[in-house]
C-alpha cells in the first residue's frame, strides 16, 4: 500500500488549537468567506481530526496526516493572493500587475472568453483580506504542510483536428517529498486521463475510491479544434479547466494517492510520455469497454455472506443517493437553462422597452421607460451571473458527486471480486484436498508429493486471499467514512457559497429597483 | 375534475384588493355610476360574472343592484358600441379577451396522468401550484372584464347608452348567443375589407396637423407596444420556469434530507426549506411582473388599436366628405341632382366635424390615461420587486446565519 511518510505527526492538541484559531478567522469576517471561491487551489474548511476518537486513529495513520494539512486552507487561500501563480488561478479583483496579466492570459485564446472569465470577478466582493504566506506560517507552528494546486491558462496548441488545449498545472507546497516549493508544468487533457488510468490499474483491487477524471466530450473539443471562437467554446474550455482543477484537488486530498509516484510525476515532471491508451477507439479503450460489460454481469450474481450488513446497507445507501443526486442535478441543470433563457429574453425585452420609450411622447414617461430598459439590462447581467453560479457552484458539484458515488460503488465491487477470488481459491483447495485423499486411498505415492505441494500452494493462496479480503474490507470501510466526511464538507461549503451568490444577486436587485423607483414616481 | 373544487368561487375574491380593480386605467370613480364585478364563478367552460352597480341616476329602478353576465354578453355590448354610428367619434373601450383556461386545464390533465411517477408530496405540491395558477388566470380575467365596464361607466357619453343600462340592469339572460360560423366568417371578411380600406384611408394626408401627427404616432406606438408585450410575456414565462425548477430542487433536497439523520441530512432539510420559501417569492415576482407589466402592455396594445380605429373612422369620414364635395361640384357643373348632392355633402360634413371634435378630446384623454396608468403600474412594479427582493434577502441571510452557525 502507500508508503509511510516517515515523519512523526505532531501531537494532536496542537492541531486542535491551530484549527480552532483558523476556524475563528474563517467565520470572523464575511470578506474572507467571499474571498474563498472555487477557483483557488485550496479548500476552505479545516477538518477537526479529534472530533471522534476512532476517527482520530484513522488520521494518525500514514499519509492521512498530510491530508489534514491540505485543509489548513485559509493559509493557502490568503497566500494565493501573494503568489503570482495563484492570483492568476483565482481571478480575484485585487488589481496587482500579475493578476491583470494573468487574466489576460486566460482571456488569450478567444476574445469572447471575456464573458465567461470576467463574470466570476463580479460574483466576488472586492474586499479580500491579504496575508502573506510568511505571516500565516508564523501563526501556525510551522509544522503543518500544505499542497495547493491550480489549473490555469488554457492554451490552444496546434491547428485543425490535431490541435489540443494545454493547461498550466501549478503546485505550491511545503511537503518535503517534492523537489521545489512551487513548480509548474503544462499538461493536456489526455495526460489527466492517463493519470486516472494508471491509478485505477494500480489500485484495482485495493478498495480505494479513485476520483474519476473529467469526461471526454467529442463535440466540445471538436468545436475548439476547428477554431470556432464563440462563447460556447470558451465556456467549454472554462468548464473543462475547472473540472480538471477539482479533479487534481481531489486526487491530492486522498492520503494514499498523494504518495503515489505517478501523481508526483504528473505534478513535477516537465514532459510526460503521451498517454495513448486513453483514446476511445484504441485497443485498451475497447478492452475497457468489454471488461466493464462483463463486470456488470458479474455484479448481479455475487452475494457475500456478511457478519454484519454494514456493507450491504451502505451500498444500498450509496445507490439511493446516486439516484437522488442525479435527479437533483437534472433539476439544477434545468434551472441553469431556464436562467440562460431568462437572460436572453430579458435582454430582448430591454431593447423593446427602450424602443417604446423613444416613441413615447410624454417626456417623463419616456425617460422612465428608458430607465426601465436599463434596469432590465442590469437584470440580464444578474441573471447571467446567477446562471454561472448555478452551474459552477452547484451543477458541477452534483455531477462530480454522481461520478464519485460511482467510484464508491466500484470499491464495493472490488471487495466483491476479492471475496470471489477467495471463494474460488477455497473451492480449489477443497478439490486439491479431495484429490489428495483419493490418491491416498488409491495408494499412488508418486503423485502424492505433487498433491501435497499443490495443497500447500493453495493453502498459502487461500490465507493470502483471506488477508487480502480483510485488508480490502478495512480499506473500503475507511475510505467510505473518509469520503462521507469529505462529501459532507464539500456540499456544505458549496451550498453556502451558492446561497451567498444568491444573496449577492438579491442585493444588486434591490439596488436596481431602488434606483428606478424615483424615476417611476417622477412620471407626470 | 378540478373545476368542481373551484365552484365555491365566492371566497377567492375576498383577498387583497377589494376596491376597483382597474389596474390598467386610472379612473375617477364617480358617485353617479359605479360598476364593479363583485363575484365570479367558474363552471366548466363558462365563467359567470356578477356585475354590481351602484347609481344615483334616475333611469335605474333601484340604487343598487346586481346581475349575472357571461363573456359573450360583454362582447355583445362592445360590438353594439362599435356598430353605433353615433359613437364613431369616440375611442371604444377595448373588449375584454375571452377567458382562456385551456393551458391550465391541459397542465392539470398532464399532472393527473403523471401521478404515478412522482411522490405524494410532489404531486400535492404541483397540484397546489396549478390551482394557484388557475386562480391567477381567473383573477386576471375578472379584472379585465371589470376594467371594460368601468371605462364605459366613466365615459361621459357611453355611460348613457341604453344597451349599457340594459346590460347592467336586466336581470334575465340577454339571450345573446355567440356568433355562429357564418357570422364569424362575415366578420373575418369585414376585417379584411376594413384593413385594406384602412391602408387607403391612412394614405390620405390630413390637413389637420394634430391628426396627422397622431396617425403617425399611434401607428408606431402600437407596433412597439405589440413587440414589448410579446417579449414581456416570454421573459415572464422563463421566470416562471425557473421558479418551477427551484421547486423541484427543493423537493429533491427534502428527499435527500430525509434519507438519514446525519448532519448533512439536517443541512439539506434546512436548505430545502429555504428554497421552498424563495421559490414562492420568485413565483410571486413573476406573477407581479405579469400583472403590472405584461398586462399593462397588453391593455395598451388593445387601447392603441381602438384609438387607431377611431382615426380610421375619422379618416373614412374625411374621405367621404371630400368625395361628397367632389360629387357636389360635379353635380353643380352638370346641374343635375344638385339638391341630393348638397344634402349628402351636408351629412358628410356634419359627420366629419362631429367625429373630429370628439376625436381630438378622446385622443388627448387617451394620452393622459396612458401616462397615469404607466406611472401607477411602474411604481407598483418597482415597489413589489423591492419588497420581494428584500424578502428573499432576509430569508437568505437568516438561513445562512443558521447554516454557518451550525457548521
């Protein structure tokens, strides 16, 4: 399994204090909350490892220590504003040179990307607390380690159908296992998929929840390749960039995956060999599809005799939840579409009212009508931003979790497979024993030695597989608990953020109409 | 199916505004004649309005009385005004549109069919929604019929019309049947002829600057209002769809929240509750925009058409007058049928001058009414939007406070 990090974790009480401190800071001012947004490389809520005694044990295990560090994210968050790399990633309103430069880079490929990349700016409130990384490090005892990742600067490389988008992956970390504190590499989408394939293959029967990579999209990519520079392809690129960022963040949040050399290579190495087995119509691709089909058939026929039905009920829970989240995602998707529609219709209406106002003879009414047109215009912008929030904060979260729950189900299936393997080995062992008995009875000493060897071989296999099964069972349980915590935190955080965006919209609405009211009253 | 539930009509009107519901017109309520619709009943295909009159005029037998009328009888009254030559010089208040519950009924039917595929809570919720929608359409149609009557009652000449008094007072069925197919076809042809004629007449340049200006203005205004009305409808429909989506989100969150009793589930339940409430507000926003903005535009679409009709009639009279003049000159030149030509010319002249005189005043009144109505509605729209946005704000703030405090 994942290697031990070879460090002694500091005693927990320190953790607690520091986290309590950070908690207070987080909850203290609205500004800090506003500053946290999905585009930063870090998450915003620290975990409290000592919340339950047995969970404390989990966290004292190897590798999990690192994970709790990742969640001292307020440091990472505020330091983001200082480091150039991350100001680009965060697209904040702090007007440092680097920020504007960074933003220009993002806007680089298409002019129309302005629409989608500028919009998030206005979601955020302008006031952002800036703290230098050094200050924050001093505040903590310096024992904590962190890892922040940002995916930025999508750039189109090449032309025509062989073109691809290249993304900048920037890492900022204090973990000693990396050569530098900050480093950047460029990666393309198939690199990310390749990483997922590698991790999937390595962990195939371990019972870990491997975060799924973002999905391919032939339509989306073709538009980009063909060079169609409109807002939908810019939106697609932005959607993909954000998805890739979230993917990496989830990967490094997983304690054992972070230790994986492939992950490190992905983050650090300048040039990665091209991952060819990720193409849909390649040999490995087709093989995958066939395997998946056969897996589906297998699933239906296995049932484990369990001592406690934790696994059975948990799996049922997971399946229910997946279904409900799908439904929720569909509803949010519908909302996004209707808001976009509302946006368009409001813009059209606004123009129509402006025309009406220009015809109207009464000058006060004419003025009021053109004011109304302006109000509707502002509403259109508000609707657009809201739709953006709806999508990026809520819809993508839900889509991610539907897929993650699929990955969770995979874990259960893996355990199932391990058990099956164990069963088969036990059956084989039994057969070998019977064969030996028969030989003894038939008195054929030459073959006896072979039979004894066979039995030994299978006995050791059975005990190996028993250990494997125990281990997988333990891992799956652990993973599910970790996942649930993360999920709870993720959902709460995102929903709170979403509600804040709604709040912001309503504030702006109030301002719009308050400005209009006197104009309406002035009609005479 | 659902109609039975709504047959207990009387109660629904005892809501917010009980006074003159003349939203789109600013009318002086005059003690000598006050008309309103005090009640309405929805029965299958028909809506029965209870028209209530209060008057100090001597021609009525009582001071206060009510009758029951249906939509067709309103149309009959309107048409009688239009066909009356005496009223050619006035803007005839536009007829109220036919009550249209088809869309709502269709939705209810679809809901009934899809009952099996959703949970009981979802079904009851959607049913309540649709019933509320039905009610809203109902209220609107009542308001529009009332506005028509109030406009007639406020008009110095039309209020004296005999048909109008019969309409108000005669407490038996007026036996006004809806137009049959032949009559509808006749109407259609009449309209075609009229619009062709209208184009011809409009082409004639008017000597009077005032009317010439009005002609151009009304034409353009009418087109712009038509455009705005259609677009406001589309915008509001999108808004309603978005509110419906929030409804679905709230229900699904609720289901998620009831799966377990973990922290996250409690969180979901709270958020679900919040969305329920904000959805209601969003639905109200859409409904208010519909009432204050869309209905306003629709009404002035119809009124500007009525004004255009007036101008057409005047134009027609002008053409007739000019033709009569030419005929008279010809007759004098030939010295044949001079007397006849003279009388015709006199009649035409009188007609034209009568129309012109009242038309001028009518058009000026139209302007005043329009400005007042827009002012009233825009102010109310802004106030309502503010009220709802602030309501939303409060809900969101308190919910966020609770959620952040918990976590």
